[in-house]
């Protein structure tokens, strides 16, 4: 199971992040996880939302430079060492992470981790084999 | 006792004598021009078949103008008047739309050009015995080599250091006790700030004069340079189509530039009508090159705006003087002495698929030097979602611009729709540099 992450190119300008958030918010789209990759002059907003197809359409219609990237989200116990356990599986199996970010769910005792792997299929197989719980699209919608 | 003139007889000739030389020169140029594919056709169309139709300077207006487009459209050999084996030098400029222009020189052409540059140098009071550090770029650009040959002809000690590497320039100025330098005004200002920062300042320098050119500057800029270095600065004018530097040069009195009229016929025209304008009225500078056989050029429209004065000069020279260049009839920009058309920048960025339709360039001063910022909107559909893609795109645009216009720009990427869209003609160039 993979998730669709939405990336939006944002220039460093006041209120730009808010523009994205309020556009999604006013259309009933809920963000589950987000991070910003930034450089001196621009940023790339990455997020996992509950209705990704609708979100990407909406962003593009509003002239945002946005695209979809496959990511894998996993749930881990929200306790010390939770992430380390997953990372050990990943590195023991030579899976490369391009980037990752985390998010704590408020209604459960799990943390949500979003990974962008070099080879998504391979990474998913490894995670499955090791019994790591991967978050599916429908789980995100229900969170 | 040092000689004040390089060629006193010609430099101080009465007007009728100068005009006689011009008519003789023009006859020669027409003969040369008729040997080129381009003028062969163009002149015949204007029913000019022989130099014999030209007997006074007023006949000049019978001749058609030549434009930069003519040079481009006839690249590479359409204006070549001699056999290629007679050509000893080629100077070329990268074109605004990818089509370059080229100028050929025979050995005699190089000699005549060098002689005019030598005359220019002597007019400023520089002479044999001076140590001349040439900070203009050598290469296909004419600024470096043009002064080089003229200075050697004068007998100066020439240091062909070319442009850039400011610390080394300063070291060389000290090591060889350079007395005269040739540079753009903005580079001299930059040079001064580097000297200030690096310790003993001007102590240990022997500088007394500088020739400045290749970019428009104000009288105040000249005064500032003179004051900063404690030297005299002489303005010069030239363009590669007309050989290069030495078309006009200031004499010791630094009051506008003498156009060497036995070598170049100068006219000022109304750019809209093409009619000649009298002295004192500003218009487009039009030049005819009388001293180059390999690439004759007749009534060339320079696109530079200026005016002439024919008041007698205190130096005794009778050749008319050209004012500072006050502007351009086109949108050419001069950035640190390099000529750049906005269309060149457009050409480069528009061939990159990740770039959207809107772009803008900004020019600012960064200390004494010009700073070019290119703002580009990205094309949404090409955005992969990767931050590294954007960073790569930015370096690619920067690198391609640097390679093509020889200026290192700052490149900023913007979201689609973020650059101002003006109604009608888009305002692509924001020039924040102080007006001259």
C-alpha cells in the first residue's frame, strides 16, 4: 500500500503556506502530515491529506505548481525506540530513504511516519515481511 | 619635449580639407563595398554602381543605411570584400538571437585601426614611456586588442593583463608601476574598493591616467574615479562594427570625444525619419568606416544616442566632438561593460521546458558593479514534486546564462503567476541602477 504525497512549490513569500492550507481547509480536505523542504529562496511543501485526488485537482486549478509522489506511511508505537526499530529493519535490508517526516496522531498511541524511498516497491516488501504496519489510503481517510 | 599630436596635419586640418579626405575615403569604401555580396546588391538597388557618383560630402545621403540586422542576415561572409587569405584577424560578437556578427580585417586594416588608436592615446597626453595596463577583455571582443595594438604603436610598455582577477591587477600595478590603465568605469570603482580593503591603499602605485569606455557613465562618475585615484580619466567611444575602440576619444581637455573624421564619417540622425540633424541636436549616431577594406560598413546605424559639437576645441584639433552616449534607440543593456539584449536572456530561458511563460530581469548596483537578477516562473506541469529538481533547474539556468552572456546572474525561481503581469507589453526589465 502506498500513499500519494502532494508536493507544492512555494516561493518564500509571506502568507503563501496559509494560502495552501486555507484553500484545502475550505474545501474540506484534511492534512494528516506535512513538512517543508526549504532553501534560501523557495520551499517545497510536502503533505499527506485525506483526499489526495481532490487536493491535487484543487491546487492545480488554483495555479499552484503541485505534483504527486508515492510515499509509504507506517505506524509505530509512540514510545522511545519506536522509530529506531523501523529504521533498523530498513537499514539492515539496504533500503534507501530519500527523506522522511513524522506526525503524532492525537487519538491513538501511534506515531505516523511518512517515508519517501528510492525504491518504493522494494521498501514495501521489506516492511511487510517484517510485520510493520503500513498505512493504507483508506486508513488515512478515516484518521 | 613631447609631441602633442600623433598626426598634426590631419588632426588640425581645416574643415574643407577634412571633407576632401572624407570624399576620397568614401570613394574607396564604395569601391570596396561593391566587391561584397551584400553591398553589391544593396548599392545597385539604390542605383549606385560606381564611386564616381560621389564628389562631395553631401552625396553621402544618397547611400542607404546599414543595420545590425544586415550584419546578422549576411553572416558569415556577406560583407567580406577580400579573399579570405587576405584576412589576418576576425572579431565577432555573439548575436542577440543566436546569430553572431563578424568583422574581418586585412593587415592594412589592422594597421590603420592601430594608427587611429595611437592617435587617440597621444591626444590624452599618454605616450611612449608610459606603462600601460590593459584591463579590458582580450579575445573576440575588440576592447582589449584594439587598445593593445595602438599602445604598442605609440611605444608604450603594454601589459596585456585582460579583465578580472582584481587582486592580481593591483599586484601588477605595483610590480610594474603601471601609469595608464584601460577599463570600464564600473570596474575602476570596483578596483578602488579592492585596493582600499587590501592594506596600504594607493601608496606604491604610479597611476596617472585611465582610459574609460565600453559602458555609458556620467560626468559625476568620471569625477569620482579621478578623485578616488587622483588621476585623469578620458572617455572613449567605439563599437566592434566600427573596428572597436578609437572611433572617438577625449583629448587632454576632456570635453567630449573627438571623432576621427578622416577615418569615420559621423552623422547624427533622427531615428524616426532618418534625416540628418544639425550639431547640438541629439539623435542616433550613424558611422561610416573609411579605413577597413575587408568589411566595409556604410552609414551604420549604431542605435546609440548622442549629439555633436563643432565648436573649436582648445587643443587645436578640428575634428568634431561627440557627446557622451545618452541612451539607446533599442533595449540593449550594458551590464558591467557587456552588451546584453533582453531577447538573449529570453531565448535561453524559454528553451528550458521547466520554465513557465513569465520572466523578468532586475539590474541593481552591488557596490560599484552591476548585479543581474533573473526571475523566472516555473511551469507547473513540469514540477516533479522534488526540491532537488528545483535546485538543479536553478543551477542549470544560471549556468546557461553565464555561458551565453558571460555574466554571472542570480537566478530566482517563482511560482506560476507570481511575477507581475503588465497589461499590453510586459515589463521585462527593471533597471534599479542610478540614472547617469
